[in-house]
C-alpha cells in the first residue's frame, strides 16, 4: 500500500504580453531520467495561505514581486498524486494567474533542491505546449491556461 504525505501548494500561471506561460524544467532526484516542465510555485509553509504562498514562491523562483491583493481568486484547483525523492505526495494545489508585459526571470532565490533539480526555464505558447512531445505538469495545462485566460 502506498502511503501519501499530504501537501498543500500554490502555483502560478505567469503569462507575458505575447500570451506565453513560464515553465521550469526539472526532474525527480530519485528518477533523474524523468524530466518535465512545470509552473512556478510550490508547497505552502505551515499556516501559510495559498495567496501568501503564491506570492512568496513567485518572488523566490522568478524574482517577480507582487502584492497578495494582485492575485485575486485561484483560476483552477486540483488534487494530484506524485512521487519526489522517493516520497509519495497527495497535493492539493491552487493556481493563480499573473500577467506581466515582459519579465526577465531571476532564479537567485531558488532553494537547494531547486538548484539541484531545475536546469532550464522558458516561455511557452499554447501552440507549443499542444505540439511538444516533452512532458509537462499539469498534463492538461493548455486547457487550464485557455480557460483561465478566457475567464479574465
């Protein structure tokens, strides 16, 4: 029987003026061959709200600082199960939409595990996501992004 550690997370759909979304490329240290692209964001600290976590993660991972009130309501929620570094997680996560005209990503705020397991970032168009053979999470990201942008 698999035992899952519960985890709460906040993730950000960071979209530029060209309609591209920022993704990072990383891997699971227990399975370095399993590479994938994912949105900025991560686990919440104890007692931290999803909005506060999203603001903190965005600043740490991209250098972009926004006020909590700029985020508004989450544009999507999901529960996902995954393994990382040999540990199984059941993660409840909320996604927030943040728009920027342009942004030069600054990863100086990465923590140790991020520095060890993330090697790239890039801005993706929805068409690129729909056509790429590369793995990304969430797997329905193009549809999630499309719905979020249409509901603005």
